[in-house]
């Protein structure tokens, strides 16, 4: 068997197979055909034996570098190389998974109230902090009038979001003053009943004033916001009278309609309420 393995297939083909095939081609007899078939079979058998014999050597050659590397590495180094792929990637993946799950839950809860919401962590928490629970601050957009939110995450997994509005102290003072003005105007509107005022005393005062001015040749007058009545004389304003408790500008639209019902033309100007007859 060792001699067969050392024998070259090219030599065998040259001295055995080639002559047998040549005889078979020249002398076309059955016996030479059988000799040619036998020569080819022997040649194939030798090739198979040599191929099988080289397999263990190839395996051993492939194993040698691995064994050498293992011998060069110490026990502690081998342990470290084995430990890294088992622990680090798994821990990073689990941390990222926890953070993403919390992100999805926050986004889903916010979108139920604000469909176009987008948000960011003010300080991105670690996965261990999320697992323990606590309060976390996020910055939100498309959630007017709120621009922040407080995320409360309990240890048992419950999630609660409280919307917040954070403004500077100066802006807060301005907003408070505007709210007070709005409230003052609303209260004033509630207190002022234009129809009642006009029917009780406004109609009588205005009609008497218009009759007097009409007899003097005047055809219009201007009532300012403070109730002062002026007419134009030689291109200048001439005060005539002051109407007490005159309705504020915010209700002049309704007041004009009452005056038109009495055939008095009323127009709201920048300087005041212009009446013409």
C-alpha cells in the first residue's frame, strides 16, 4: 500500500494505461479491450488511494497553527478571549433593547395626545437607571404650549408622563401681565351691557346732543374713548361735552348697530367713534 501511495499517477498512466489503449486501438480484439479496461481501473484505483492518503496530512497541517497559538497563549489570556464575545455584546444588546423599549412607550403615549410630537432626553439615562425606575426629564416639540415633560417610570414597569411648560422669568412676568389684561377686559365686557346703557341714558344724551348741534349747522361729531365729544371747527377739534360711562372700544361694533337702528351713521375710526346724521 505504501508503494502504491508513493507511485506517481502520471508514470502509471504512461507505462500502463497508454500502451493498453494503444493496443486496443490497433488490435481490435475483445481481449485487448478487457486489458485496456483493467489498466484504466487500476489507474483510477491508485488515484483514489493517493487522494485518501493525503487527507490526514492536510487535517494535521491545519491543526498545527491552532495548537501552536494555544500553547503560546497563557491560561488567563485564553479565558479572556473566550469571555469577551460571551459577555460584552450580550450586555450592550440588552441595554440598548431596554432603552429602545422605553423610547417606544414614551413616543406612543405622547402621540395619543400630540400626533406630530418629537422629543429628546434632557440627560439620556442608563439601562440600569430605567430598570430601577425614577423621574426623567425630556424636551418635546409640537406640543404647544408645553415644551418639556417629566417621565415617571416605576420599578414594576408603569409609565406616566406629566407635561411641563418652562419659560424664562422675564417671559413669565410678561405672560402673567397679558393674562391679567385679558381677564380685566373679559370682566369689563361682562360688566358692560351696551344695550342697557343705551336704552337707559345713552340714547337720551346722544339725541339731545345731536339735535343741538344740528340746529347749529353741524352734521357730525367724534366721541373719543374717554367719552369726550368734539366737533371740527375751522379744521380744529372743539370739545363739546363728556359722556360719563361711555362704552369701551371693544363693544363699539354692537353700539354702532344700535345707532344705525335709530338712523344715525356710526363709523369706528382710529381717533374714536364718528357719528353723522
